C-alpha cells in the first residue's frame, strides 16, 4: 500500500499543491488500493478512469487560477447518488443497470469542486439497514477484526457501510454518505472514522435516491474532522430543484474550525443512559465529557423526555415515506421489469416482488399499512405528533446548552448474521442517532477509542439547527484529545 | 391492533407486491412484532399537539412561470426497459 493512501484529504491537498506528488500519483495509489481490496466488497462499481481523468485536469491546473477546492482529491460516492453514466442502483436489484444521464446536485458539486470519483460504494438496499447486509450486492466486510484471535467477519455498520469501510481501509480519503436515521454516524463509529449529517436542507436531495424524504440528508465521511469540514463545504448548496433546500450561504466551516470550547455549554441527556448498554459505551461517553471539559466547555445535565419514543416514531414515519417514494419502481421507466402473468398491474407486482429484498418489502408493507384507510391517524398522524414533541425536547434543551454529547451507537461493530433474524434488534442500533434525525439537527460521530476487543467506539455530538460549526468544533476538541490513530491491520 | 394473513395480503395488493403464501405467512408475525412495538406511542399524551410538517422552518418558494427544462426525451427514455417510438412501452391495457 502506498503511503499516499494513508494521508488525509488535508495532507493530500497540501502535498499536491506544494508539488510533493501529483494528482495522478494520488489517483493511481487509491485506484490500486481499491482494486486490491475487493474482498471487502466495499465498491459496487470501480471507476479508475474517472479518478485519473480528474487527476489529469488537476495536474494541468495546479499552478493556475483554475485550481479548485478539491482538485487532486479522489473520492468514493455512495451508490444512491445519481452519477452521470455510472451505474447508480441504491444497492438494489430493482435498479440494476440504471445509468443516470445526470449527476445528483451533491455529487455534481464535488465534481465541480475538482474531486475525482474512485467508484460507487456498497450500501444497504435503499439505505434500509444498519449492517449493510440488505444490499443486493452482499454485505460489506469491515476491515476491522476483534483482537480475540478469532476471524469473525464484522459489519462496518449501515447503511453507508461501503463508505465507512472504504475510508477505514484506506481505499478513499473521503466519501459521501447519507443519513436518514444514523446511516452516516453509526458506520463511522463502527469503523473509527468521522462523519457528519448536516442540518436537514443543507445538502440538496436532488438526484439522491429517496428513502424517507423528510429525514434524508447527505454528508461526508472521512478520517478527520477537518476533512469532513472541507468536504461538507463542497457538498452543501442552495438548490432550487429541492423544495426543502435551505436558501442560505454555505459557511466556511474549515476556516471556522476551533477546538477552544470556552463559554460553550454541553448538555448530557439523562435519558440516553439506557439499560443493557455495555459499560464500555458509557465509559467512552464519560471520557468524552472529560475531554470537552478540558477544552473549556461547561457540562450540564439536560432532559430529552421523549427519547424512548424516537425509534418507534421513526419506524412509522420512515417506512411510510419509503412506501410512497418506492412506488416509482414499477418496471416502466428504469430498472428491472418482470412481466408477470397477464396485466399491467401484474407487471408492477411481479417487478417489485422480484426486485426488492426482504427488508425493503417489510418496510413497504409497514409503510403501506400505517398510511392505509382507517389506520392513518392512529399510526402516521400520531407519529408526526410525537415527532413534534421530540423536536420540542431539543428546542427546550438548547435553551440550557449549546451542544449535546452522547454515544453514537449502543455497541461496537457486531458480527455479520448476528442480528439479521431480528429486525427490532437491528433497529435498536440507531437508538442514539434517530432523535437528531427526527429533529433535522446537525450531528456528528468522531472516534473516541477502542473497546476491550480492539474495536472502535464513536462519540456523538448534536448541535442546534444550522450550527454545524459548533458540532465540528466540539468534534475537533475530542479528536485532538482522543488522539485516535488506530487503523485496522491489513488482512484483505 | 394486529394483522392476519388476509390483511397482509390486502396490504401487499395495495403496495403492488406479488407475495407468495409462504412469504405472507412469514410476514404476519414480523409485522405484528413491529406494530406491537410502535404501539407504545399510545402512551404519549399528544392532545393539542400539531403533527410536524416541516422539520426545519423553510418558506416554500415560488418560481417564475417559465420553461426552464425540456427537450430531454431521449435522456428520459434511455433507461426504460422497453421504449418504443419515443414512448415508454407497457403490456396492453385495453382489450
């Protein structure tokens, strides 16, 4: 493995601009790393030629005014971003072979910022999963192993599992993820990297395959907080093509980075101390509290009383929106078509039965049921009311604090197959991540340390709406103190 | 509330999912498990609470009533499983 693949986006940017190495050398190093790591199953498509083409442009522009913020940086793109001319299948058989004729706004923004593309990243089908095991391409294997001498294959988390594994294994310096109920933060925590979900509306959803439109947000995953800030600046934009896009200038998050938290109040929600969570999770949380105090923050206890209702609320709203969004996969306009026996209606039902996997079918069924006549108010309207209360909890809490600190996930990475037979056990993975999603708030996971089995644990920061800067700054304060520089030993 | 096989079959029909009897039978307890779990929301007092409609306050924008797109027929048809004469083709729907 080339030493270039060990570098952060920040280091690559500096070295490329200084002429220490060329963009082509960077792209070649990562292309080789991708090709040598197929046993991880992190990529659904490799696009080495696109990475090289962008690198050649960057090398040509290096000493000119045409140099762009991400010139020379190759990235991985989650498979649910539409990418022009490159398969974009959202991890699903129903979209096999779909080659968009356009770029999503976010991936287009990265391209315009000079970034190259290494390939498309594996994910849970339509982002529905927390272990990457629902992908039509098979699970991504985490580059991490337990240190117990066993060889159990672990999940990198999900749904952005390919994204997380790619960064952790040094196959890409940064990647895009999307987060509907933890799909950036939980995989970042499981693989010892950083990832941020910005405020709902910062990143355009246009060209991102829709799962639950009131929750879906794109965000970056990378090795450091600074790298996340660099990428997020390039990804975010106001986009008239997304009705919920925020018409606000994109802040200069990188320039605004500061780990001095004096004057900041950090809230610790008492409801996040839940039964059955391993002691090591609470220990890393306590360590995070100490680190933020050390950075100058004042720590206060807060209450988010409706926390325990966040997951059941999410598992009504997200499937409801999904059942509506996924109605478009009917075998007519793109993707798979199965003819069925007789009619057009049979074609729809046969196509959808053949193209969707078990978890997607389960969620479509739940969503269709809770939206159906007679049940709509009891389930969907009720959930939207509880969602109002969950959002109000945060509004009240942020009168007493500037940031909220919690664990990212209730465990370290688990083994493949361990939870697939029990949907509810799988859903519980996102117990700490989902409330911020329901409230549309910016939230980030940064690595805190390793557990007794040598697996990474994440620390989770939630900010006020539009305060990505506060979240990034607290993340930086933790990063500086955690000194997390562990990498999985290469076995792939 | 819980669902039986007939109700699951009805929901599958609404969702245009062709499910076999074995899949229906497998789904009945799975869906009941999830529905039983979400019913804990019944504990929450939501009297007088408005359902959330916009997670971040945002003003819906109007745009000028002008054509800003178009002439992309071939792009739109490019991924169709069956495109004929500039249209999406589907099985016959009239006798």
